[in-house]
């Protein structure tokens, strides 16, 4: 199970959640989101280290170093920064 570490110091394990947004919500982390499907980009986060995999390619613009947790899962242990 990959570990998800937030820059705030919170650490959680990614187990059987559908995506990273679900995992963050289960851990009671405040998240902005709208569509939950990669269209709007409201849930955009910064990937500090590690790697993620998109379940499907998002339509929202994503800069280098950013990702959308609503349509991704970790490929390894990751460190992320929430907005």
C-alpha cells in the first residue's frame, strides 16, 4: 500500500479508495473540488515527490509538478502539497 504524506505532516495509506481525492476526504483533509472527473481542475495539488498514475487523462490544464487527485492514484509513496 502506497503512503501519502502531506507537507502538513499528515500521513495516510492509500488502500482501496477509488482515487486520491477519496483518500484525502476519508482522512478529513479539506479539499476544493467541483466535478470529481478531471474537467475543472479545482482539486489541483502539487506533487512534491513520488509518482502518480492517471486513471483517465484529465481535461483540465495541469502544470508541470501538479496533478488532479480526483482522477489519479499513487504509483509509489508520494509527498503532496494541498492548495
